[in-house]
C-alpha cells in the first residue's frame, strides 16, 4: 500500500465511522466489551478495526475465549493514527466497530412480554446512566428498556456504558409511556416503602430524571408508587442504582 492510497483508505474509513454515528440504522461500538456483547447477542457487524491485533488476542483469551477466533476473523488492523481518528475518545481497549441496530417492534415486545418488568425512563439526562440502566436491565432479565426525552439509548456513549448490552434486550426511545398489560409502578422516593414481593409481575416500572424526578403526569398515571428505603438525610439514589434495586427486588421475589 503506497502512502497515498493508505491515506485514501484511512480517510474513507474515518468517513464511514462519522457517517455511522448519525445513521439511525447503525451503531458505533467503542471498545472490547461493547463488541463482545454485541457478538454474543447476535449483532450484525459491518466493520471492526483494531489498533493492535496482539492486544486484542490477549484481551479475548482472558475475557471472552468463546469469541477469540471470531474477533480475529472480523477485525481489520489499522494504523494507530487512523484508529485514533475513529472516535472522539479512542477506546483504551484498541477496538472499535460498526454494527447494524436491531429493529424493535415495540408492540410485539410488549404483547409477548411475559412476567418480567419493562423499564421506562422519563427523559434521562445522562447517557452514562442510560447505559448503566440497559446493562442492569439486561442482567436482571427485564423485558425492555424504554426512554422518553431527547437522548438516544443507542448513542455510542450509552452503548459504551452498557458494555453493548443493547443487543441483549429490546431498547427504544418512545414519545410517551406505552400502554401495557400490567400495572404502572412509579418508583419514587415519596412512595410507599418497597418491600419483598411488592413489585408485581408484568409491571411497567417508571423512573424519573436525575435532577427533577418523575413528572406529575406520570405520577398521576401510575397505579402505585414505591420508594426504596434510605437512611435519613439521603435524598435519593443514582438513577441506575434505583433501577437495579427495583429490578432485583422483582427478581428475588420470583420463586
Ligand atoms: C436521582 S433520582 C431523582 C431525584 C429527584 N430529586 C426526586 O426527588 O425524585 C432519579 C430517579 O431515581 C429513582 N429513585 C432514586 N432514589 C429513589 C428512592 N429512594 N426510591 C425510589 N426511587 C428512587 C426515581 O425514579 C427518581 O426519579
């Protein structure tokens, strides 16, 4: 590869990643963990680039031996200068990829939801919280994570914070709380104390924004309000921590 054709292909690669960031059908996976979970949960990877193939091999052998061969087969080594231009903050694990977003048919997801709760976030303000919610919801076996407001749960920063677990659970932005089979439970510091077994099956669990909490409209629409008990003087939990407590309260209540 001559210097000029190498520069041309780096430029094309950078443009591809820039284009993927604003393409609603694609998602940029920043880092090893995002790519690992995306592959485990069936993502369609369009392009994967690695700055150091040996480092990728070492990471894969220790953290995801099930995927080592696959990762080696799909990743394209690129120069470190090209790699560093593919993300605003280049992932320290030295790997970045573009995948296709799975389509979420919300009606089907909610109709066939089974007993596990659906998490509804009302206008979350912080993409790291949004990602952390997706991560714990996937781990706890929730049905879906829905978010109102302006933030996209598929934003690369949210995907990074979720370690790519958007591929493990239906995740979507919605205009408003969707109609569901089960009750709507507002998880709110002013509710009745959450005790074991208090979260019903098929619940839509609504959580408020980091600063303002749940809106009056959502609180009024809820069938009940539950509070996570806290020591006096503590005003609230972090949003993702509150989601974790509520989901595991449901999960531990299952026989
Ligand atoms: C950081 S809190 C918002 C704090 C806000 N000032 C309020 O009073 O609701 C973000 C969301 O996490 C949930 N949350 C946090 N701590 C909670 C608690 N102790 N009990 C129930 N929900 C809680 C609620 O859904 C809340 O809207």
